[in-house]
C-alpha cells in the first residue's frame, strides 16, 4: 500500500513539474530577485558593479528582442497568406474593433478611479521638475505615428523609428542703446537713494524648429503593416507565392524551437533583471510617500480592468471560464512583469496560446502581433490617470469636455505606444497637450513609472491573449478544425521541453500522419491555388 502511494505521489510530482515547472521557477525567480535586490542595496554598489550584476538579465532581454522580428514577419506573412479573403477581412475587423473597445473601456475606468481617489490633491509639484524646455507637440507626435506606419526604408525600420526633434534657436537681442533710469531706495550701498543709470539688455528670444531624427528602437508598427500586406498579397498570388510562404512557415517553426530551448534560461535571467532594477531605485521610502496614492490608483485601475472586465468580456463572448484560460497564460504574464515589454514577451505569449490554450495557429499568428503593436489597455489607462493626476497637482479643474478629450486622446495615443519599456511616457505628451497641461510635468511621475510599467505590461499581454481566444471563438466557423489546410498541434515533451509536431488532415480523419515537409508544402500549395 505504501509503495502504491509513493508511486502515485511521484507521478503527481512529475506531472506537476512537466506542466508547471517553468511557471513555478519564474515566480520564484521574481521573488528571489526582489529579495536579492533589496538586500544588496545596503552594500551601496558602484554603477559599474550594478552593470556587471545585471548582465544575465540583459542577456534575457537580448534573447527575447532577437526573436521579435522573425516571429512577427513569419507569423503574419504565413498566417494571412493561407486565409480566405473574406475570413481574413472579418477577423481583422473584429480584432481591431475589440482592441479599440477594450482600450476605451480601460481609459474610462482610469478616469473614474482618479476622480474618486483624487491622488493629486495634497501633492506639491515644487522641486519635482527637472527643468523646462520645449517638448514635441501633439501634432508632431501624431504625424510621427503615421510616418512610422509607412517606413521609407524597411531595413532601417528593423532597428530605428522616425522621430521629430525640437531644436532651440537663440535670436540675438536688439540693443537700442538707450539707457534706462531706475530710482533706487536708500540702502547700505546707496544711502542717499541716488538715481542710478542702467543699460538693460533684454533676454534673447528663443525659437524652436523641428528636424527629422530617429530613435534606436524597432519600428514594430511599420513592420506589422508591411508583413500583413505581404501576407494578404501572397495569398492572392496562388502557386507563385507558395515558395515564400513555405519559407515563412519554416522560419516560424525554427523561432518556436529556439523559444523552447531558451525558455529554461528565463528564470535565471529574471532574478538579475528584477534585482538590477531594484538596485537602480533612488529612495523607495520617499518615493512611496510622494506618489503612493498615484500608484494605488493606477494599480486599482489595472486590477479592475485586467481581472474583472477583461475576463467578463471573455465570458460573455465565449461562455467559457476565463480563469481556466488565464491559467495557461501565467508564464507569459510573469515574463511580462520581468521584462516590461509586450513585444519582448510576444514569443512566450505565442507559445502559451498554442500549447496551453489551444488557440488556432492562424488566429494566434495574426491577433498577437497586431495586439502587441496597437492594443495597450494598461498604457491607455495609465495615461488617463497620469494626465488627471498632473492636473490635480497643478490645481487645474477639468470640465466634462476635457475629460472626453482625454479619453479619446489616450485611446489614440496608446495605439502609437511601442511595445517597449516606458513607451507610455513618450505618448503622454499627446494627452497632456490636448487639454493644455504642461508637458514638462511628466517628470513628476518618472520616478515610479518603471514599477507601474511592469504591471500595465502584464495587462497589455493579458488583453492580447484574451482577444486571441475571443476572436478564435467568434471565427471558429471560418477556421474549422478539420479544414484541408494543415494544422499543427504542438505538444510539450516533458523531458526536454521541445515541441513534437503532429500533422493532421481531414483525409485521415484526424489520425496522426508522418511529419513530412513535402506534405506541408503540397497542402499549402493546394490551399493557395484554391483561393486563386
């Protein structure tokens, strides 16, 4: 009896490690990183020592960023090329509509909470600003968004974004040469209060001009639009587009295999990534006193939107348990918390959807890259809260029309926020300028932004993944499981963590067929030719 019990316990432990081993290690890595970071703060490490300490975490970010470009391009091009035009159009409209709706709801939630909690009253702005200086206007920021949608150089778009810079130009003041008489009151240096002749020089006039520039960030929006266009056109080319589609499918498979191999390094890298960020904090106690209620407001909004509203939308539209679905996404959410980048988390989110949530491969290939680019629910909520918080700090009363302006502008600005750490600070200028708030007051919230950025990235990733499940349910008739085109069911091997692929066709009545790249190419070719 004891031997049977021990065998059952051993099997349970093995099954748990196989299914949740990486998730458990990732959660423990975050906790270990926090403890290690706060412990090492007492040592007062030098800047160079902090850089060396954070090196394993830097490698983690480099691995994830390395996979963004091939994953986005191969997923969109191969996914859209094998879809029917009608199904693709319907899925695209549903996806964009759902993303815009949830983003607007997130903004409304943020506005309601910040008006109720009022975190800005009682907070003083003196001494918080870093200095003046002209910042980019909202019009220039919106134009930059449109420019990045259509990159002039596709190769450059893989590592640079277009950005407008503001350059101050000082004009030489005109000296009239006429003296000014100033009457001085008696004091120690001038006891008789004699009139002193002064020649006053007016301060120089400063004009600001714009010039084109670039930032060292991948233009994800431009790459997504180009890849989606290429995928749609490849599908219409029929047999001529088959070779390139096969290349994209092979690249996508290779990227997923790289992810499965690299995923075991993530817990180790997370420890140093989180600890390194904690070491860079200036003074946590002072930070909590100044911006505590602001942080509470943002966190409350993220909690309401991410754990109440988004699961509610999923339940209403699919009639399925959202928390069972979310349980399969925990690995991606932990990585989002550690990296603070929805684009860098994209490979892990794709892996979780295909393996744990069983989302259709074509749905995931389209919905996730688009969502990682334009669906920023957490960022939109944060921008609305931050704008009203800054208005409250400056005792600036906002009327209903201005609140509506903030809600619309924050929704639009979040679309242009790149999926990189602290990208919301850049688009925050658009929201502040729309209601006449000083843009340099962004520095009031910079100190706490790196913490909040991690949690809003989790909500962004969660929103993308739930959207994939919803779109997959709504479009299930367009993508039946027994369709003629090949569908891959990816299963994790418990010993090595690599994927084992099984190819199914409707001719064999869902019996596994031998994995044959020639069969894949023929099925893809037949599917594309049928559309032509």
